[in-house]
């Protein structure tokens, strides 16, 4: 998160003391540029607003901060925000997306909304983005369905893609790391007259590691969980991922703007066994168009639209089994799957200026998602096809008001959403074409913030969220292959409400920023899934879903930034959380899945362009559970962990317009072994060196 440090507004009789205590010296003001908040933010309110007037808990990670982070083996967008308070991240990279859990709500698919350039996307599509192509990540904590619709119980994460800037130039770099990991990157960008452009290519190619070790699968086998041995990693899971990104922006002097962005990825992942392929060169793309224009002096009209595509072909085998105490591999191909998702989100929004201190926002959102899962079972000759279209329509209103010379800000909002699951076809169901299903809801959000002066502020917000569940959980029955599914047409949607109260203390003279936020909320009709052992298929499983009674969530998020000496900073975050299943006869009193009792980070950052720059980061997390049953087995009960990461880098000016960059990173330096997600383990210590050259335009 970046801090905004401004001059002191003098008030009260103690003006002389305040002027001394709170006015930043020149060196502090210059160095703090790397950490200040953007003066204007959009994600928290969908409109332009000064950062210090936002009444919601928000954090931003900008490009300078991203460049200072270590190079993670888990090279995806989730690692970029792991150090923020209220944000907990699980990983099963490179198979799927980062499991971003916000504010103790746990299950990421249903309770975190992923956005790309402001438009909602499916969580798995976030793997389309390479960290090199991210300009900024905004996080809004607390229920945000009144802004972004479903899946926002814990909040929203907005990945803002990179644009060209004046003099950006051309860059080429190559990184080499543990596990024979090679990461090339080339990019070019600039701003010319009314235009900006950015183009890039990035690669991530690695021999990988054993993501699901056989030894761990055997341990689970001995404890009764036999379904995890079949696809365990007998060999390293090598992978190959290629990324391309392009963006063009245009703006004129009257405030009219237009941009088009394209992000593309092609990904391959070997399953660690002969013929087992977990991603067979699947193609992914997120293409976004945005336009806005003033409506005279009374408002603004905005449009955003996107085409989002995800292709994930897979190939399965008979796999591993245990015979006579020995692990036996049968690489006979049994199943091929074509899994495809297409999304078309679009939004039209108007902002009306009701005076200089009041903005009324009205908008309409529409999206269509087509999902197809086409399975071929080679030994039996059977086929299974599942198709569903999900249409979503929403209308929303929001009012932002400022009072008392902008010291008091109020925001209220309401939204109506309607979902329709239609054109459903499932080969294995009876009937194969069930009737359409519709769901609707109203959600609201409100907040207030009061700044006593430039150094102390208090804010509070309340909001609700809604999640209807995944369509395949309602309709899909599969009785072939390794993983069967059992439909639950009676699954109820879950609803969330939450309230928070936060304080911000900013002491520029001492280089101190402290943020503290307490929160309390409940989830009703918690949607929970599980994978049960399949007695009909040795080593197979059955996926089932159910509603639990509810969940109670409360905790405290804290953040600290402290200047120790010139050029040396201390940064930390700590989240204390309690998430408990309630009102359920079986799981009552259990910890909500993926919601540990504490997590956080503590780091030192040294910035000295004349000598070197360094970032040392200590991360930690309490234990957590994979399921709401709190199964006391390895990987179901994931252990607590602590890691130490380091990055050292420097830019070397070779000529007037030529710069060479060198860096070395070490992640998990003490080689800590721990689970990152169910049956997935951390790769251990990862070391990476990088050298690059940049030509400035």
C-alpha cells in the first residue's frame, strides 16, 4: 500500500508545535514519493475521488513497489498483494489462479471478485496476466457487491494493466532461477502527443518441481484418502507459459479518452507422469475497451467492455496406484477434456456533478458467460458434455458527498442484480436439459470518513454481498472418469454483511504511518464443497456441495510504515482474524476454510540509487483448513509457516539514454516446507538472478 503524506493543516492553538512536529523535511518528502497514495483512485468508488476522502478500507500497490518485490517462483498476480493487511493468498501455481482470500471470508471463488481494468472476470482468467504487465493493483476490503456484483463478500481486487508513459523506452531482460527457470521479457512504450502505447512479451519456462509429491500422497493413502495418489507428481511438473500484452490510450484536451488493451497467454503444464497433461497449451485472452467523455460541465459518460476467453485442455491417465506395497504407474490415457469459458462483460456509467462536492453515479452492467466442459473417455468410448450460459444484468446508484472543506466524506450506494442460468445441457443428468434458473438480489454499501486534520482520520463502512454459486454445482452430474460430480439443485445462495471501523495516523515529521481497522460480519447459508472418496473408482473422488448454517467473522487489520533513517524504511502488516462456522449441527464451531487466525509480514526496504537497493521481507501465517469440516489430516490441516525473502538490485547508467539493471532475489531462504493448498506444496528455496538493458526515448 502506498502512503499519502501531505503538509499539515494548521488548526488549534498549538500551531507552532504542530508546524514543527508534522511538517516533513525536504529529504523525507522526496523519498516518500515511492510510497504515497495515488491522488485519485477509482476502484473503491468507480469514480475519480481523492484517496484521503475514501471511507472504505483500500490499499494500492504501484509499479515502483512491484519492482522492489522479490522475484517469486509463484510468478502470478497473487504474490503482488500478499503483504497487505486483510489479504491472505494460497497457491497451486502454475495449475490455477492465486487463491486470494480477503478479510477472513475464506473461499476465493465465491467471496473475492477479481477485476481486470475495472471489469469483473472469472478468477481462473487472472492467470492471463503476467506481473510485468501490471501498472497497479487496488484492493478494496469489505463486501463490495453494491459496486461489482457477485463474489465480493470479502472485497475486490483490481489489476490495472500497464500503459506507456513519456520516455518509457525499450527494455529487454533475462532472468534465470532455480529449477532451471528462464524468464525473458521485452517491452516498449512511450507517450507521443495525445497517444500512449505499450507492447510486451514475457516468458516463464521451468523444469518445475514436484507440486504433489508421491510421498505425501502415500501418507494420505495410509490415512484413508486414497484419491490423491492417482495424480501425484512422480516427476517434476515442468511448465511453459508465454505472455503478450499491448495497450493503446488516446486522450484530448477536452477530457475525452479511449483505450484498448489486449493480454494473451498460452500455458502448458506437465502432470509429473507420462501422458498426464494438466494444461495442454491452453490459450487465454482478456481484451478490454474503455471510453469516456464529459457531458458538458455537468457530468461524465463512461463505457467499458471486454472479451475474456479461457481454454484449458487436459489429458488424464490411469495414473498411480499401490500394489504389493509398491507404487505402480499405468500411463494409459483414459480421458481428454476440453474446458472453455467465454465472457462478455459491458458497463455503461454516468457521473453527474450535483454541485462541486456531490457526485451522483448511475450505471448499468451486463455480462454473458458461456462455459463448456467436453469430456471423452477413451477406454469406454463414452462422452460427457456440459454447457451453460449465465446472463447477468445489474443497475446501480451511488452518491458521494463532501462537507467541511472535504474533511467529511459520505458515500452511499445500492445495486440490483439478476442472474439467469440458461441453455443448460448435461449429458449425465436427467433431464439433460433442465429448466432455466433465475436469481436476484439487492445489495447496499455506505461509508463515512472524517479527517480531524492532515494527521488523524477515522472512517467506518457497512455493506452486503451475495453469491449465487457456480452453475455446474446446480446441474452437473458426472459418473465417469477420475472425478465424479453430484448436482445439488437445492443449493441456496449465500449472503454476507459486514461493518468496519478504522483509524489512520500520519506523522510526516517522524516518517510514520499507522492504519488500524476492526471488522465484524456474518455469512448466511455458507456454500461449501468437498471431495469424497469414490468407492466405485479406486483412487477416484466425488465432488459434492452443500449449505452450512452460517459463519461469524471478526478481526483487526493493522499496517505500519516507519522511516528509520534516511533511505531506510520499516514496513509491516498484521491481521488478527476469527472466522467460525455457526448454526450448523455438524460443522458448528469449526474454523471457516482458508481463514487462519493470523497472518502478516515485516520488511526493511533500503533505497539508494547511488549504491544499491534492497528489500528484506519476513512473511508468516497461522495454520488453516482446506475444508469446513476441519479434517485433521495432512494438507487438509495446513500448517503454519514463516518465510524470509530478499531482493537486491541496482540500475547502472551506461550512457545518456542507456541503463543496465541487475538484481538477485531469494525467496523462502530457509527452505521452509509447507502446504500452499490442498495436496500442493511450496517449491522450497528459490534463487533468481536478472540482467536487463533499457533504452530511454
